[in-house]
C-alpha cells in the first residue's frame, strides 16, 4: 500500500453493484493516475472479478483464513489471491471478528502475499492488532461511521493518539482514519493529524457525482 | 425447485473456481436438458456471475437477510436476487447459523421471490425449520459429510424419519438428503427412502470426470 | 409447574443478592402459602444455595447442557439438580442462546427431572420451541422488557396468538407472559388473554415494598 | 497475587461441589499457611460463598464486565467483589471470550479492585493480553489441557518464549503455566522455565488424596 491512500469501501450500496460499481472503479483508476495517488476499492464479493478487470487495486471486504477445499459460504484467502485481489480488510465494524481470527488472517495473508487492512474501534484494539503487524490499521470509532461527522473533526484525539500508539508498537504499520469522512477538509485534517490515508464509503458511493468527491479527496491527500 | 433434484455444492474446491467451475456448470446444464432432470449448482460468491451466464440455476452458498445498503463483508439477499440467483442455501454444516437467522432469511427470500434450501443436522432441527416453510430442507448428518459413507446407507433411518417428520409439519416442504453421497447406488437409495433429491459436493467436484458422475447420479434420480 | 404461576426474575439487581434477596424469597414463600398460588424465584447463581434454604421453588437464570466434569465457568444442569433447583430458564432476552442449545438443555433437563422455562421473543420462535416440549414458554417481546409498558396491554395480540400457536403445536406446554408487567391490572389482563402465569423482574425487585407487589400480583392471578 | 502461586481450578468436577469442595479449600488454606505459599482456588459459581467462608483467596471461573442491574444469567464483577472474591479468571480454554471482552473485564476489575488472571492459548494472544495489563496471564496450550502431559515437559518453549514475550510488553504482568501439570516434577520444571506459578485442575480435583498433591506441588514451588 502506497501512502497517502484513499480506500473506497463500496459496502453493499446498490451503486457498488453492476455497471455503476465498475464506473466508480474507472473513476478511481483515472484519478489515481492523474494525481499519482494510490486509490484502493473494496467491492462486494460478487463484483470482485469485474472490478479487477478495470485495473484498479482491489481489497476484499472480508476474508476467511482458509485455503481451497471443503468449506461452504466462506471467502478463502487463497482463492482471493488467485482471482487477483491485492489485499483484504478484516474486522470492519459491520463485520467484526475475534482478534484471534484477525491473527490467522494476517498470518495466512503474509504467506500468500496479500496485504491486510484491519479496522480497529478503539486504541486498545489498535495496539493489540499492531502487534500482529498488518499492512495497515484503520481507526474507525463505530459511533461516527455513516454519521456524516468526520472522525478527524469530531474525535481528532483518536487519530493523534491512535497513530502514536500503533507506531510505538510497530512503526511500519500504516494508520488510516475512517468514519464520517465527507469532504476535502475532513481528509486534509485527517492527514494533518498524522494518518496516512482515509477509508471512505457513503460520501463517495451515494454521491451524485462520485468522481468529483474522489478527486476532491485525492487533492486533500496530496496537499 | 423441481424434484427429483441434484444440487451440486461447489464448496470452495479449487475446481469450482474459474474455467473448471464454468465447465462443471456446463455439464450440469447439458445433462439436465438431456435427461430433463433439475440440476442446481452452488458456486462460490466470486463465481456466481460467470456461472449464471452459463444458464444453469444457481443457489448461493449462504446469504444474509439484508437489502442493499450500509453493510460490509456480507451477502445481501436483495443483491443476489438482482444478479439472478434462483435461491440460497443457509445453515450448511460448514456455515451454521442460528435458527432465528434462518427465519429471517426465509422471510425476506419469500418477499424477494428467492427459493431457500436449509440444511438440518438432525430431525429436531429439521422439524423446527419446517415450521418456517422453506422451499426445501437438506438432511445432512454432519459426521458423514465428506466421509465417503453415504447417509442413505450409513443412516437410512435419518432419511425415512426425517421425511416423515418434516412432512408431518408441512407436506409442501421438500426433503433432500446429503452427506457422503458418492455414486449411483447412494442416490438411488436416498430416493427409495423417500427423499426428493440429493446434495452432493466432493464426489462431483474432485472427480476426474465430473460429467460422468453427474450423469450417473441423474440416472439414479430418474429411475 | 403449577399454574397460574408468578415467576420472579431476580436478574442481577443488587436487591437480589445477600439478605435482601433472601427476604424477597421469604415473602414469596409466605404469600404463596397464604393464597395457595405457585411462586417461583430466579436468583443469581451465587445466591441459589441460600435461597433454596428458604424453601421456595427455585429456577436458575440460565444453564448449560452439561453434567459434572471438565468444564470451567459454565453452569452444569447436573450440579443444579443436586443443589436442589426445580428448573431452569433458558434464552432470556438478556442471555440469548441458539435454538440448538435450547434443544439440548430441554433434553438433558428431562433426563435429570428438571423443569424448563424457555423465553421466546416472537411467535415463530415460540412455535419452534414448542416442538421441543419444554415445561413452559414465556412470551417476552424484547422491546417491552423493563419498559414499564406491559405486554398484556401494549401487545395483547402477542399473548392471544402466542398461546394459540404454542398450544396448536403441543397443548401440554404452558404459556407465560412477560415484559413490562408492573401491577394488578397487567397480571389480570395477561391471564384474561389466555396466559397461565407471568414473569416479572423490576416491578418486584426494585419496589420499595416487594411483598405488597407480590401479593397484589398473586391476587390478580387468583381472580 | 503473591508469587510463586498455585491456582486450583475446581472446574465443574463433582468433587468441587458441596462438602468435598469445602474440604479441598480447607486443605489449600492449611498448606498455604504451613508453607507460606499463596494458593488460590476457583470454585463453581454456586459454591463461591461457602468457599470464601473457609478463608482462602477465591477467584471466579469467569465474569462479565457488568455492575448490578438488569442482566440475567450473567456474572457481574460488581457482585463478585461484594461477595468477597479476590479476582476473576477469564478466557479459560473452556470459556473462551473475545479479546475485547477481556479488555472490558480488566478495565472494570481495576476500578473495583479485583485481580484478573487471563488465560492465553498461544504467544500471540499472550502478548495482546499483556498490553491490557492484567494481574497475570496463564499460558495454556489447549491441546495439553487435561492430557496428563505437562506443558512444562511437552512444550517447554511455550513457557520460556511466553514469559519473555509477556515481560517484553509489560514486566509487571505475572506469567503462570498450565495444562497437564500433574506432579512435583512438572511444577518444578515450570518454575525453572521462568513461570511464576501454575494453574492445576484434574490432578488435584480428582485425586484420591488432594491434600497430598497440593502439598507436593507447593513444595515444588518453594524449591
């Protein structure tokens, strides 16, 4: 993961499926190239193959620490790797898992050459995850997710203290900020506070002009 | 679901991904048409779109009782419907869920016009599920799954008693048998014992010639 | 369980521990004898032995389907039986369990000669539980628990439909009503709607004069 | 917790209930005083009050991070404190909880003045827990629990590496060893490898002469 980075969580918004999901990935690709800023997209599982075809880096929204074989209804890391994702997200506030599960996902991802972005709801959890050395941790206070109130404004201390806490455990782990991030200013503030990128969902996914929002956020990252 | 039926669970076998997964779906389609017997396939989530393109009926391996919106890492029924699946499986032994979850999946599936195939590990559970009126219940004693010992031979009474128990609650609910079913004889026996179809995974998925196994099983269903 | 019945859930209110918990059990015993109405109390685990000494019938607030042996931090049915409880409650809204777990608790309780009172949050769940033939089912809409708005007034149809649904599955299973029941009138109404008893917590436990509330409710049961 | 320490997990062995449970606590008390070595016992919840009366330090086998109030079937820390336990165990292999739950238990225990002994199944988990600064961590490889093969002999490196890992995070956190510890030699070896005490269950609880086993182990701790 190259930083500063914009990670776009498609969630299961209708706009993330089918043609409109592909269009958003195409915007991401174009703007990423134009500004030379890393943009990663997280489409729903059924859309992963078509989004990868766009040529933008893809993270899965969740994954199970499994290889191929006799499992049903799960998302094996090994299959994701072969399909071409670059990484996986685990422990999103809408898909919480036990920290032991996170440990297994990180361990197998490293073997397979996949990156891991692990969400953390508070600083205690972020520190515990940092010990496991994922590629990156996203600090997301659950009460701000989808709130329209940006973490970088409503709880700036989460970012400053979180960055410090994670780096004190392992300085190589990147720290992103998420929850409620809506515009240029929210992103700029998040970077100013020490984060190395942002995780954004609704502000882009349900925007009338998602390309404008992406571009605005990328400019804030570049500043 | 037309009965008798063969349901092929791709699980997460390597053979179920990419071109070989498509090939198995093509076999299913051809043999289904040739013998006029219903064959349903259950591919992994990332493969659903390409398998639907083959023109064979598809069930998802699991689903969440959700519409589009702010959820991450889950499998919303509403999106599956729009993508074109015909139904969903829930409570597979490798993806157990609470019975309340099953109730919600069945309820929303009915609203959306999706079929539901619910796995049951014993007769008590099968009866409770029958009250919820899914399209079908698959009786699968967990200890026989993947064992190569067919439920229809190793535990025939599970099928006879299970069929009777489910039908006594709701005669419209179809009953399939699964676990360890490997060949013509296992399928024939399952039908003879009163089931209306079979759920098969490894016997087809890791076969050298999956088309031969599918054809053999379909012949047994037709008998 | 003799009906009509008053079941007092001590929950973990401070008043349910130590001397004040014993006093409430003594009130229950006295009023039960005076009016010849069954009253059952559900103390916290650590208080079970001292409350049993009072001579009032005791149900545990939860139990695990286990015998004696190598388990830690759980509540084995077999030990509860030997200690002298008459029954156990499972699936309270504050201690939800999977329906499979309920099936196991009911099965082992029958073997041991313990009664089971199973809480149900809606009519679907109540019907599924009725198939398992517990001693009794308590209908408790979660949104009314602790609300002060009695189920018998706010959602009377839950009781009438619930009683009918459970009895249509198994007429021997008793049906109690719970959630928000506060006074004489709430209890009288619950009985009038067809329930065979009530499950009450805060109205008694945090009352200034719990004996008065118990007596009032017992009069309503007797009416 | 004074070290070296012997912690006796009563589990739910029949011998831990009633008079025989009290007898074992009395042995613990007597031997503890005689040898001036700390012995802590972990009785089942229903036995906590009678064992505390013996005058030996008691830890609960599990606890929930709750105060008094409207909860059912759980074990509130606040009530345990008032009853007189000195500490609580969480995350025993027979009662696993999420690491977030552990964080909450440790936090509330500190406020209440209760000690916490947290079990860890591997070194990764032990390190994560050490960040939360409990009183002590017990290293217990699950595959050895109840096996009769002592961790100190079968996996000595777990103890040496675990002690080092925990102390590198927080040198104040004590480290105990558990799983399969049966006799003098196993205890002596555990101490020699750097642990500050042992957690023992079946070797004492189902012994014909538990007092002899306790005494033997205490001698090994003193050595």
